[in-house]
């Protein structure tokens, strides 16, 4: 790093200031000199300085202590104290009052360069970190969470309710639904947003290492522990730790985690001293914890401690209203992240997305869009650009390319009709495939006016079938035959 062009405010006694400014100007630094707090504050109000250098012992001068006056309101980014050898203690005390570092006189040019460069480099890193936190925080603000469906609107409301608190939250949902997104939304909408958010996947760490990852270890605690290491809980101090797939955590680690939740303290592996932390715990799982408790694989007392507040994130197949907006939001993000020109998604591709069941949920949708955006040319994503697996759910016989102007209600009605037809009118099976309850399906059938007719013979309890004449068919062709054929649903 070069110091040429940097601007430093030097506040010191005239004789000492002249010697220090000579060193700085030789390095190409622009120096403004003040003899007391009043003149230093006046300069800081008129100009922007990269840092200040202040002599120790100027507190009795005009305007009070320059350190206090310049620290108040962050007039300068950082302050380097200059002290005579007999003033070293006072320089050290200044570190607790806002100073960043100190140097002892007489000043060596090489030492001045090293200290000033270190402070300026730290400032740049701090600025980049704050900018990154700001950008990440913006991405996870609630305004960016697509929540058109009732299920996601409920999730959004819960995030708003729980974000200001410090209570533990258990986030449940299938793989790929966006549980970590919900956790980040809680963190970045909370008072802890300026502190770390640390995520750890409990299923991806071997049992022998997970305690060290979470709680840290002391030197010599085990083979390979050559130095002390802080764990994720220490690193997340003041912020939030997100324990993903907590259902995969072994029982011994569960026991230690329970103590952390109750006492807010722990010991590093191989340590003998308790470490206290202020950390909010968010946990997530795609498993039913009660089933794991019954199988003896999860502690019931830990479940009750985690399950203070539960947020259930619905799978994508149960929030089809969100798919068009979600797809367009994701494609914009993917293009920005990969330096690609903006892409649009046409109605045919959206129709295919609406018909596909998305077993991999939002993660699968994002992967499909990313693959398409990178490998397919053009500014518009069309149904023909999609992978066979996606188009296979909406092939030619399903006519995925819905006309422009088709509403979501029309698409949903058509999807219900076709799914009933594929499954012989079986409502239970149709509801299961669509990811909704049988009663919900029955309400939609009635609401959309879908006609279902029974074939000859005794139908199964939950099954009715529909037969509709094709265009131009004769009345004779409508007579039921003796041979039983699979029933179909009609869209008329």
C-alpha cells in the first residue's frame, strides 16, 4: 500500500509536530497540523482525513482532549497516539477511549510507515466488510422474500414477529425449501444484524469433529490440535448461529448443546474454563423430530428447548402462486451473480414450471434456471430451453405453452383436470401428487366446476371418474362399454 496522497490530521506540540510532519511529507502524505482540540475539530469539520495522529498529554489545552473531541461522532476513521517513553501508560489507556494504536517517540520512519499502513489497510477491510454486510442484509430483507401464497405470507408474518426477540426458533421443511433463507431473514431483520451470522451443517461434519467445530478446542486436546481454536459459538458472539439439519446431530453433542442453550456457556474441547457467549440459536431440520425421539436418536429435553417457536416452510408444490415471481426473481439474481445480461422468462416456460412438481423445491428451481441461463443463448428463457425432465412434465400432449394472458387460476384448473385424468379420478392420489389435502382438492374441484362422472361398476370409496365426449364424437360413442376402462377427468 502506498501512502502517497493520503491525508492525515496531526495534533501535537509544535516542536514534535514539525519532526513528525517531516517524516510524513517525505512519504507523500498530505499533513494538516493543529496544536489543540479546538483547531483540530475545526479542521476535521472542513476536510476529510484518512486518520489522525495525536500527541499524548494535550488534554489540558484549548477545547479539551483532542482524542475525545475527534472520537465523538467518528470525525476521523482511526487515531494513532504519539507518546514519549514516560507516557506509555497513558497511551495504552487511550486505547480504551477510542484510539486505534500508539507509537513511542522518537519516531522511526519505517515504524511510522508500518503502523500507518496497517491502520489504513484495516480501515479498507472494515469498509468492505460493512459494505458486504449491507448488501447481504439487503438481499435478506423481508421485502425480497417472495410471499404471494398464504403459506409464505404466514412465514413472513412469523419472521416479523420473532426477529426482534432472542428466542430459539426451529425451522422445519423439506430439503431445498429455503430454511436457511428464513434463518437469514430472521437475523438480518433483527437487532443482531450487524453481528455475525454463522451457519453450520450438522450432517456434513463427522461426529468426531462436530464438538470441536461448535465449541472449539485447546492446544493438545487431540491429535492434530496444534493450537487453540475458537468454535462457531465463539465466532458468532453477539450474532446468530444457524444449526442446519440438527436432526443428524449425535446424542453426546446434543447434551452439550442443551447446556449452551440453558446456561449460555460451554468449555472448549480439552479445556477447563467456561466460555460465556451471547448467541441466538436458530435450528432447522427436514426430519420429524418426534419420530427421532421415539427412535431414541434425539433428546426430548433438547427438542423442547429448541421448539420455543416453530416456523414451517411449505414445499414449492404447495405455493404454486409464488412460482412466476420467484422464478423471475431468481433469474435476475443468477444473471447478476454470474455477470450475465438480464434474462426474461416467457409464459411457456412459466407454464411448464407450474406443472412440474419440484421434488427438489426452490433449490431445484434455482439450479434449473442457473443451468439454463449459462448454457442456453438468447435473452428469453423459453420452454424449449428447459431440460427434458422439466419439459417431460409438460410435453406436447399437455400443451405447456399457455397463451399470453392465461391466469394462474386457469392453469391450476387445467393441472387438476390432467392430474385427475392420469390417476383415474382418484382424489386421494391426485391430492398427494399435487401436495394438497383431499378436502382442499374437493373444494377446488367444486370451485372450478370440474365435472366428475362415475363409470359403470362400483367405484372405489375416494374415486369418481369423468368421461367427456371428444369434439365431433357421436352419441353412440358415449355409451359405456362392458369393458372397464380407466376414467378421465374433463376440463369442460
